C-alpha cells in the first residue's frame, strides 16, 4: 500500500517559471514506480462506479489491476478495447468530473488518479510497442467519416475493428481536428496525436486529408461512390465574436485563429512560415479551457502581461481546475467580474485598450450559475495591444448547407436521435461538437462510439434485407 | 502531393501554374479559390482559381510573388509537387441573369476576373473588359481576355501601353457614353475596387468585388478573413469571397491586410536565405 492512501501520487510538472517560456509539455507523466504506487490505491470495487463515469466506459479497474501486476501491455489492450485515443484522453479528459468524480477513494480523500494512470499506460505503449500489422479483415462494407477529430476517429476506429472499410475525410492537411489545431503542444504534444492516429491507420482506417466535404465532395457523392453510411463529426469550428465595437481592429483574434496559427501552423517555431505577431499585453476574453490555452500561448510568445477577462467569478470559470491552476502558476492575471464592452484602437487601427465594466453577481440563473449584472458607471480601460476572443464556437454550417434533408437546431447543431446518433437523413449519423456545440474530447468520442454501433446495426440490417429479398 | 503540370511566367512577378488536382478541377466554379501549402513548414495560402480543365484534371492558378510563400511556389518547376492543395473553397460567383457586364481587372486580379469573363461569354452575355496595369511589361492575359469579350480596353498608369490612366477613367467614359451594364465585376488591388465601387455607386450600377483577405483554414474556422459588409461582419472564405462592392468597408480591409507586412519583410526566406520582400 502507498504511504498515505488518502493522497494521490503527485505527477511531476515543469517548473512554472521555466515552462512559461517554452512549448514543451507541462505535465511530465508518472514513472513506473509512481504508476504502481498510484495503481495500488485502487480498491477494485465490485460496483465499478468509475466505469459508469466514463463516456466510453474504459474498463478502469481492469487496466489498473494490470498496472499493479506490471502487465502494461495488457493494461493498454484493456483500455483500447473501448478508447482509441488513450494517450490523448489521459491528458485532456476532465477526469475530475467523470471517472474520478465517482471513485470511492474520493469520498474520504483523493480519488485514484485514473487519468494519470491512463496516460502512463498509453505512453508506455507508444514507447515500447512494435507496430505490428493488425491483420485488418474487411467485411466488404464501406463507411465514410467526415472529420478526423475525436468523434470521427473514435467512430472510425470502432468501425474498422468490426471490419468496415472506413475512409475519414479531413478538411485540414493534418488529422486530429481540435487535438491538433486547438489544444496546444504544452498540453498535448502533437507527436502523441500523430502516433494514436497512426495506430488507427495500422488498424485499417484510411484518412484522406485536404478534402472539404461540402466543397470538394458532397454527402450525396459519398453515397454515389459506394459508401453505405456517413458519419459527420465535423466539430464546432465556427468562432463566435462578441459583437462589440472594435472587433476588426488589428490585434483582435478569435481564439480559433490564434490557436490555429500557433498549434496547427507552428507559428511559435521560427522554422515554420506562418506568422504570428508578438504582443506585449494581451487580454483573453472568456473563461473556458480554450481561453486558458490561448492565454498560456500568448505568455509563451513573450507577452509581458496576459489577463483572462471573465464576467463572472472564479467559481464559475468553466475551465478545468487544473488548467486554471496551471495558468495562475504561470502568472496569468485573472480580471474577474469584468465585462468587455468596447475595443479601442489607435490612429493606425491597432488595439490600444479594452474598455470594460465591473460586474456583480446576482441570483443564480437557470444554468445554476450566478447571473452577472453590470455596475453602472464602473467603466475602466485595460491597456492591451491584443484581444483574443474565446467565448465559444458553434457547428460549422458548411455540411448542413450542402446536404439535403439534414436538419439542424437553432444553434446550428445537427439534430440526431441521442440513442443512435441517427440524423434526419437515412444512412447519415452525426456526433460530437457538430451536434452538441463545443464540448469535450471524450464526449465526442463517446458519441462516435455510439454512432459506430448504430452504423453497424444499420448496415447489417440492410444487408439482411437484401439477402432476404 | 500535387504535381505542377505546366508553368509559365506571365511577367517578371506573375506566374501561371497548372496543378494536377482532379477532384478540385471537377468541382470548381468561377469565383472559388484553393489553399495551398508548399511543404511541412509552409503557410496556408489562398489563391483564386484562374481556370480548370476537368478533362486533364488540372487547376490553373496565377499568382504574384508578394511574400516568401509565393516566391517559393514560383521557384518550383514543372514536374515538382506541392504538399497540400485544397478546394474549391468559397461560394461560386452569381452570374445568373447577367446579360451585359463590364469586367474590370487590375494587375494580377485579372487572373480572377478572367474566369468570370469567360463564363459570362460562354453563357452568351455581352462582356466589356477593362484591364489596368502599372506599365506595359506587367500586362497579362491580354489575348485570353480578347477571346472572351466584345470590347476590350487596356489602361496603364504610365501610358506605356493602351490608354494612360486608371481603369476608373475608362469605366467613367463608358458609363458617360451611355453604356448600360447589369453588373460591374471588379477584381484587383483593394484601392482599385474601392474606387470602382465609389464610381458605380454614383451611377447606380450593381458592382461585385472579390476580396482576398488574410485567412488560414478557408472553411469558416479562424475568422481571420472577417470583413465588414453593409455593417455586418462576414467571413470572406465562406460568405464570399465575392461581395457587393457598395457595401464593403474597404478601408478596414486595407488595414487588416497590412497586419503582417512588417513581419513579412523581416522574414528570412527559406529558399534564398535572404529577405523575402527586401
């Protein structure tokens, strides 16, 4: 047993003062000893509440038991039975509100660090595996998946393991979706995503990059080309702006633009051609994980001061506690109860300040969060030369606009039957942020899995009908 | 990888390339664009499609060397390949119902104006073309334009070829002479489009312009290409790139397009090791 079973084994991290100047991964991962010590804290409950807390139902007690036995390959196999991106999920899942929130250990102390253990196993595998050809056996049916992000990859992986010939159509030049354009290198190294995508390709998934469904090819044409079902996992890529004065000034970015330049296009690296201006004082508007990511990127680009501007208080911040904590350690300033009302420019149209109002919290609203109200006459300016807007994204309308009989709700999300992920058009399924609007990697993966099952049922029942006829 | 099938220098700064990209070639319509990336370190650069040949599966692009990425592209030869080539992006031009049009091209913008003239001509519309260049040695696509229009006018700023003056001078003369157009389509440098739009507004002639703002993904994701049109924010990559010239805030667009110029000038070109714009 561990020295103090109530406390989890700490994971080493880069020193905040050092890491704020580099793009290397912040959290360094468990060593074998640490993993074994932490694994020993698992009570192996019969009721397995943690598994129910996981959107893809990772067999958590099994994989932790395997770590305990030093059987890391077995632990890996146990995880990938239900989760095709373990190294990704071990890093970016909000475990504290999912599996770890249900951990019995958590009642009297700290929950077992399931995420850190998952990461350990996945990283161990990446380091030690010899990528053997998986011996993919086709069942003769073709499925098209739109978008190589978490939802699409999860759906594709599950379908390939059942013998489907899956082609993933990706608009960008690189697979991974938000994992490569959104989440920064220091939180999720790109070589990790690349390795997990490669594992899927080895397992029989074909990926076609540079193909924008809705432009290069339509959903109708996919069916004409012999795909029997289509899964739409095109994400929520459309950035929202505030609609306040000054949003077109130079130095105002959507978080999507800022992060895409940084992550997908490697703008922080001199060897790459994509430019990114260095700013001195940056305000990031929003309080989610994306806002934290953008703020921490801006800091690493050499900004003197980076602040989060959020209209509610610390407790309402939607970002993961760990991300907020990391941002604070690195010196990000939190301007809370602050609502931006106008961006001010200088004579050459560059951002010079952000005008804000102080807010106070009132009664909780229907979402349970306290509603902020402006304090009249409390206007003040924050001197900045850049404003990054990280207030959310909505589903990209491109596929909906170019596909008949595919209904969307008023937020632009594709309407599906939540049990099956079936859309309003037969043979077309959808899941992830394209349906829900921006949510988490793991929820998207869960939706992809459900859709894979439904697509399997759909194609098999159609094949049956054909046989009977 | 996408292979360069044909390369031709149109003038010292402007190059034509035919790229093998059958999927795009099959789908592209006038007004749409592609995004290319030369290699792993490259930027994503948007270029409007100048022509397509679905039979050979090629897409023609015509581009001016303005920065590191276009210089690197121009340095490639027939038979070489580029890493990424995606499209067709953007909304196609709305050419339905136009019976008589005046197409105006400025500089390398002629490459984008040409497919519009060609398509309108094919549809049987009467097409007048005005093209403008700084001087004679910069003239491109003259023969191509002459083949697809009824009246062809060429202006140069210094008078070294055609009429001395700007495209707006010629357009004004045509309008004053009583020529009536269903639509003016103006594609070129932002100031040119601005002044054409200003002029046609006085004459109340519908005017379409094609914008080429800074963008990354070209699918509506980054919002970097936002332009103000009729007081509303639009994304040029999906809502455009063509807009009503009378509604576009050209001054804002000019500012936004200048954002990376200093950096571009200071950017050491990977190809020559020298300064890209120096």
